[in-house]
């Protein structure tokens, strides 16, 4: 009798444990965060584009929440991704500007990060795509050995990345700690100061280029395209621009299939439509907008492929997908690729002023869509949210305690993300060249001495020597500076910005 009881209890305990485990598993959704590079608010048909159609992202949007007031913290990549990873505004820390391809890692390895939140909650974590947050401890690292610290030391179990941007050397894939397909007899050397090796540069040999530069991008030529920075060696390891996004897609799909049995977090960092825009052969000429439009069609297709993979792996129901961009759009970012000449009336910046690099809204107002079949009801939300909030929001979803001091700028937007509330942040700091603060639809841009127009890209940077104040409710295009009319408002917001900035030195 006693034995029977023990067997029964043991069986009960085990099956109960298995039950709760499976419930936990059911309750913990997979999360895929898809971040495009330099995609504007107005670049998708679900956000009003009419010169280009993005059916796969539109589908995601129709089945999820499309945010109309979502932001990256910053109008360029490195600071924006720094904030996403750390939950802190990047301007609190020096050295978070656009990094060269040989920069050291700028994400602290001893602090909480977004992927660590998932890891602590029992998730498998992976990054596939653009990194641009530095690698290793030093500027002059050895690309031919073990490269660390990097994504694997900041919370990712698996990483398959390129180090910086598609237009910066080294143009290689790094899987976990190693450059792939490297021939030891042909080591890689990289410098951002002087020419290394004998590879031709765009400056010396423009006749070798398959796409001409319009500004910069005249150093080492890789795959017929002049890059930023000098590189030699690693010939077998260099990607071609046409295949690189397809490789990322394959790796992302593989990560999903490999991890379908347990909860995972995948940061899929697409390179499109960042320069150099050199789409795969199957997408060249598919849009009426030149290579920039073709690259957008390519990224939309990749999103569709991810959705198909989720179905094939049988996990589409229990997966949250977020689709967004790291900063606003730019047409001519340094190559003559037809983005300007074939614009055809397309408006990548949507109804906003400015673009990438700018303190005006188009710098940080980005597409942001979240979907979770059966859990999140489709809607359009005008809640003001920011990518810096992902850390606090997912900490909350996964019941993880993150110390406030580690993530002081991240606010949980979980209710807004789940569609349970239309309330977002009360206050947001935006970073173009200058900082702005937004509160109650008033936007104050602090005075600074930068140029009003970036002539190379033809983008209005939002810089002015005197304060700017806009009423975003009535003037979304930031055309009427009301600073002189409402000096008290200017004073209030300037003081608020100062106060938030000072939080850093405490
Ligand atoms: C700029 C590059 C631009 C782009 C940008 C970074 C030149 C002339 N311009 O310096 O092409 O690479 O840096 O873009 O070199 S980001 O999206 O990664 O922030
Ligand atoms: Ca970018």
C-alpha cells in the first residue's frame, strides 16, 4: 500500500511538473524583433506609401498593431541600437556615435541588456544581421582569431552578423567569434587610417566601380563598390552584396527551426535599404524607385519568408513579431544608385520633416508594428513609444526584475504593445544632431550651431542657433516655430530637458 502510494505521488509530482512546464512553455511566446536599416515612416504601403507595395509587412500590420508615434531614440544607427540593447539613452555615454568598422564593443558586458532579459527568463537568444555596436576590446583587433567580446558576451547565445554597416569594411560575416570562410593563408587586415595591402580604392580606380559614389565611399573596392575604410586579405570570406541579405535570411530561418521546441528571442537586423543598395538579381528593377525601392521589396519578401518559416515550424501562433527601423530615411547616402533620380514622387519620410540624421520628426519617427496571433487584437495606436522601452516592457512580460538604475530610460509600454491601452510615454527625448524633448505633443529642439542643411544628403537637420518649439498636434510637419509666441513653454521644456540630462551624472 505504502509503495503504491509512493509510486502514485511520484507519478503525480512528475506529471504535474511536466504540465506546468508545458504551460510555461505555452505562456512564453517566442519573440522576433525585425529591424530594418534606414527605412522611413513613409516607405511601407501600410504607412501610406503608394509608389511601392509591401504586402508581407502590410499583412503583419493588418493582423497586429500599427503604431503611428513610435520612435528610435536617435536618427542614426549606432546610438539607436545602443538604446535598444541597453535601455539607456545613448547620449548619456560618450562614444555612441556612428562607429567605424574596427571599433571596440560599446555595450557594457556587466549590465543587463535586452537579450539578457530573455536569457534570464530561459529563452534561447540569437542575433542575425547588422551589428554596428563594435567588437573586441581594442580598435586594432585581429580579425583572424577569436573576436570577442561582442554579441555573445552581451546576451546572445548565437550570433551571425556583419560587424558595422554594409558600406564599411571588413565586408565579412562573423559567426559567434569567428569570421567565416576565412583562408588562413590570406589573413584580413583592416584600417580606417591608411591604405593596407594592394586592393584598389575607389579614389584611385573609379573605372573599376560598378556603382559610383556621390560622397565618401572611395576607399577599398569590394565587389565593385567603394567602401569606407581599407581592407586587405580575406578574399574567400568577403560577401557579395547581392547574396548577403539572403544569407542572413537563411540563418534567421535556421535559428527559428533549430529553436522551435523552446522559447526564443531572435533579433533579425536587416541591412536594407541602407547603402550600398545592391539588391539580389531577382529584385533588381522590380520597383519603379530604383535600387532603394528594390531593396525595400527584398526586405518585405524576407519578412514574408520569416512568416512562412514560422508556419512550417508550427509556431506562428505563439510568436510575437515586431517590425521596425533603426532611424529615418535618406535618399543619397553616398552612392549614385538612382534613389534621387527615380524617386517618382515617393515620400519615404511620410508627413514628417527631415530624415536620417535630423532632429526633425522624420529622424526618429519610424514604422513599428507588433503582432501576436490571437493575443493582440488588430488596431492602429497613436501611443508614443520608443525602442528604448523594449527592455522594461519585455522584463515586465517575462516577470524579470531589472534594477531601475541599470535601465533608467526604459519605461514599460507593455499595455500599449499588447493593445490594452492607448497610453504611451508622457515624455520622450529624441536625438538628431541636437536633442529634443516631446511632451503633451509639444516639441522643443534645443539650440545648437550645427548646419541647418546637410548638403550631401539634402536633409534638413533641424539645427538652429535659437530655440524651436512645435505643436505636433496641429503642425506635424514642424513648419511653424512657436518659440517666440510661447516663451513660457520654451522655458518649461528647456528645464525639463536639462533635468533629464542631469539624471545621468547622479
Ligand atoms: C555615414 C555614411 C553613410 C552611412 C552612415 C551610417 C559617408 C559619406 N556617409 O558617415 O553612408 O554609412 O554613416 O549609417 O560615409 S547608419 O545607418 O549606420 O547610422
Ligand atoms: Ca541606420
